[in-house]
């Protein structure tokens, strides 16, 4: 991509993430700590929906099935963490009221941790903002992350079993931190923008690590970015 066009695109995206809203004086943040649990032998699914803000999600192998610290500045946008055990698979759900106009003016900072030995399937949906997902859980086998506009970072360097992931970003920047010791395949589609691997621009739609066919642990990702950048790093 032409360097001048690239700079113009990224500047446009960065100003559009939170632009256009006059919030006035900031309101004080309320802080809520909450957690839920499921049976030790469960294989639960997590669903998280956030209107907008800063989202930090960590998947490890300890603690409750889900534990969260919610910071928010408007009571009607208070998040809710709950477990639905009526189906065959327990569902650990985090939701927020759908009030689009107010969501643009509210502030949200969520820090959520899951026990990856019991919650093994993840679906995260965020409207606008910044999202950081770190997965190290030994039983996690798939995840799905969707962000409307903003910055999305996914760290898979601590993964210890094969998994698959699907990622969608409408506008913004996607950073993938990938483990060099495992086999990795990334299927990329960028409508407007570019992709890099360890700083070098990539032209092909699929990037495959040299050890993919022989590695006992494999990570396969489908990444769609409508406008912006995909930066891949191996560690």
C-alpha cells in the first residue's frame, strides 16, 4: 500500500474510534467485583457483550469459572455476570443493557478472568473501544472475537493445546501475538489496509509457520478486517 495512503487510513480510523462525542466533565466510576462458578468437570461456554470501552480478558487455569471487575460511570449501563445452567452446556454470560446513544457517552473498563479448565469456548463481542485477550488455558479449544471499531490485541503465546479462533474487526488495528514453538496458520482477509509479520509486509492471504505440518499443537485463525491493519508477531 502507498505509504501516504496508509498513514491517512490509520489517522482516519484512530480519530473515528471515540470521536464525535462531547462527554463533558467525566462522571465518577463505580467499581463492582463479582464472580460465578460451574462444576469442576464442566465444559462451559462464555459469551460476553460490551457496548464500548476498555476490555481486558484473561483465560488461565485457576480461580472461579469467571471473575470480573466492572468499572462504569452510569448505573443503567451496569454489566451483569451470570450462569445459565438450563442447557446441556453451562453458559457463563456477561451482558450490558443495549442503549446505543448513552453507550457512546458512558465509560466502561472491564477486567474479566476465566478458568480455562472449565470454560473452553469463548464468544466476545464489543462495539467500540480497545480489547485485549490473553489465552493460556489448557482446555480452551475455540474462540470468537468481534470488535466494531478500535484496537484488538490477542496473545496466544501461552497456549498449551490446539485451538481455533475466528476474529472480525470492522475498523482499526489487530495485533496477534503468536507462539513460535507451535504450528500456526492464519487466514487473513483485509478489505482496505495491510498486514505485517514481524515488521515485514505480507501479501499472501494465508500465513503458515514452517513447523505447522509437524507440530503436535496447532493454532488456526480466521481473521477479517474490513479497514485497517493486521500486525502479527511471533514469540
